[in-house]
C-alpha cells in the first residue's frame, strides 16, 4: 500500500504594516471621449474668421482686390500681417470666401423676406416688390459689401470657383422665375421672361455704382421706382398724387 500523504500546513505570517501617515486617495478623472475641449483662443477662431471676412469684404469693395493687401486686412482686425493665413491659404482664397458667404447670406435673407411677407403679398406684383426691396437691401443695406465684391471682382477667382458661385446665383434667381412667369401670363411683363430677368438684375445691380444713402432716395423709394419702371406698378401714395 502506498503510504498516506501527509499534508503540511503552510504557515502564513502576518506582517504588520509600518506605522505611517495616512495616505490620501488620488482621484484620476477619466478623459472624456471625443475631441478635447477647445481653449479660449481656439473658440475665438470662428469669430476671428468672421472678422476677417467682414474686413476683407469692406476693403475689397472700397479699394478693390488688387489694391488691398493682406497686411491691410490684418491691420483692420488688429492681427499681425501673417495671421490671416492661419484661416485662409491666400488672399485669393479669402476673396472667394467673401463671395461665397455673400451669396449664401443673400439666399437666407431672401427666403426670410419672402416668408415674412407671404401673408401680405397676395399676387405676383406684390411678390416682385418684396424681391426687389430685399435685393436692394442685399446690395445697399447694412453689411452690403459682399455681393458688390462678387459682381465686380470675379475675374480674380478661378474658373472652378466661378462655377460654384454661378450655382448659388442660380439658386438665388430661381425664386424670381415663377414671379416673372406669372407677370408675363398676366400681360404685365413686356419682354420674354429670360430677357426681363437679365435686364432687371442688370439694372438693380448697377445701383451699387451710383447709389448714395446720404444723397439719394431710400431703399423703399428705389423699390417703388423700380416697380414703376419694370411693370408700371405705381405705389399707392404716388397714384393718389398723380393727375387724373
């Protein structure tokens, strides 16, 4: 027979911990998933970009693209001369950004103007006046440097950029098409719709060359004059003063 196995007990010594000062638990915060929070400077980047766009639009409009340097633009917003290149690769890229922003803003403003006026614009003539009045505001009102830059500096951007802007411009003008068509169907538009659109936008856009808010008429008066010129729609006040 095999001898029985005798299991030896293992002796475990209890070692007393040395007397030390109580330890303080260190809580390590887990890093949240996703991007780290932006610093104050990083959060300000968007605002600085907007400042650059506004300053560039203003200077390009007043001085022209060629006569405006990045140093001029940087100085206008209190930056070092090379700082704009942190936001835009070149002066040309900044020019295109101004034009793109101008067209996108114009589309938003036009949509808002039509929505606000919908209850009070029952027919095509009333809608046309809303569109004309808003267009004058886009061209000549507060913050109106963007679209004039697009109208007169497009030679300084690339063909691809011009094509992209043409798409935005088409989106903006497409809203006018059914209004022109309705007026044509009513016999109030004395030209083919396509020619009427081109002639009307040409006349309205040219106002940026001669309009002076300090000397000229108000934008409402301009809109009324345009309506009378294009479709013979004289405003109510003028009608009352007109001889019988």
